[in-house]
C-alpha cells in the first residue's frame, strides 16, 4: 500500500498547493550553482494561484 508523501511529511493540502505555485514560479536560472532558488510575487497573487485564502499564505 502506497502512502502519499503529503501524509508522510505531515503536509496539509494547502501546503501542497503553495508548493506547486512556488515551484511553478521558479526559473531554470534559479538552479544554477551558486544561485538562490526563489520567487517574488505578492501574497495575494500566490493565494489566488493556489486557490487559498490570503491569510493561509501569509
């Protein structure tokens, strides 16, 4: 029986939705050696893309 990684890691559905948005907002250059992988967008935009309430993201 397979257990979803979400459950194994103790992540809620909202956390998974946030991670999907975060990963989709990164660029190839973020993964070059010596670079910091990050994305810059507003909490409101992240919440809308993830289908979450702004307070859940903040």
